[in-house]
């Protein structure tokens, strides 16, 4: 297990998502070791969007992405991102990205980019929940149950993360209770970020995978930490609506309308502090229960 970083963890994350170009439309990224052995899905999402952005005209911004997680990634091996420049139109640009490790595809994504255009404007209202001020961060809450975290990953989970998460309605992951499948997290980077909007988008893609599918377990009184549970992201879709900054507080509302056939579906809405809906997320995940139903 690698110790906590002594550097700027946000700068390290941004560098991780930046990628190395090794040929035309081909990029290579390294992986974080978060303590679980497999690559965190949000990392591959963020890196894939970053790779696509490297091939897109600078005046165009991502408005949607649709992705499938095909295989688990190995944190010890680099990931190669092959970008297929499918289409460059007058208003829209489309890219297909395939992430490859050890010669096999582990992930694929289609992403669409658009020039800025005026148009009609409406949105769902932001939920009425307490603001981030005064709420305990997830990092602080984890420290309270540190003795329950398995020893092999305890040190890594107690490291300070680059993105601060403050749950509005936290739950003890080692003592889950049955709840309505609805959760709210305030999220923000721990330091200021560059002004480039693309960086804020692929960092939000990185963060959007965290905790979304586990919302589907709430009505069943389970968590991903229960020994009988096998939980993994299967696919991920995301729509970017309005400009935002990851170094300002964002409210991530997550809810699950359905679970069946060992899969759970979850939706997410991301609002800024002013109540603007900046992104919408949808994800289905494997929620395989190995105990008796």
C-alpha cells in the first residue's frame, strides 16, 4: 500500500487526468491506487473525456457522454486511450474513445461537443437542503469509523482526498439502514483550479461516479462494504448543461428509481450554489447480493 502523498493532491489528480500523447489521437494515462486493486471508474471517465478534448477544436465544449465499463482496470498498468474522430460538423463534434489495457478494451465512450449557441432555457429547481457550511466532510466521518476499515486499505482511505465531499444525510457504511434511495453530497476541490472549462468538466466526470450506484442499495439496508455485496459500475451517461467551477461548492443529488435482476439504476443532478442545474447523470450498476434474499 502506497502512503499518503506529501504533495498537492489536487495538482497530482489534475496531472493524472491530463494524459501523455504518444501518437496522433492516442494518449496514455497512469492510475491512482485508492486501495482496492482495481481502477476507480471515475478516473477512466475523466481520462477518456480528457483524451477526447485533446482532439476537439478549442471553442467546443462537451455536452454529453455515454460510456460502458467493460472490464476491471489494473492500477499497476498504464491505460492507453484511442480516440476515433468520428465527425466534425458545423456545430457538433463527435468522438469515440476506447481505453485499452494489456491489449484488451476495458472501457468505451462516445462523447459529443458543441459550439456555444443561444436557445430556450428552463430547468428543475434545486432541492432545499442545508448548505455545506457546518457539515462534516466524508473524510472526517471516515476517521470516526477508522477502526472498522480493513487494515490493508485503512491508510489509503484516511488520506486527504483532492475533492472534499460533505454529505447532507450521511450513513455509516458498516451499519447501513433502510432508507429512501435519495442522497445529497456537497462537493468541491480542496484548492483553486485553472480557468479552462474542459478541466472542470472532466474533473466532474471523475467525481460523478463516486457513490452514485450505491444509492440503489439504500432501500435494502445494504452498502458496498457488506461482505455479501458485489457492486460495480456498468455504464455511465452524463449531460453538461451550464458552466460551473469545481472549486466552488456543487450539490450532487442522487436518487434511484429502480433495482432488479442484480442491477440498480441511479440518476444524479448537479447544481451550483446559485441553484443552476449544471449537469445530469445516469448510471446502472451491478448490485449482486450473494446472501439469501
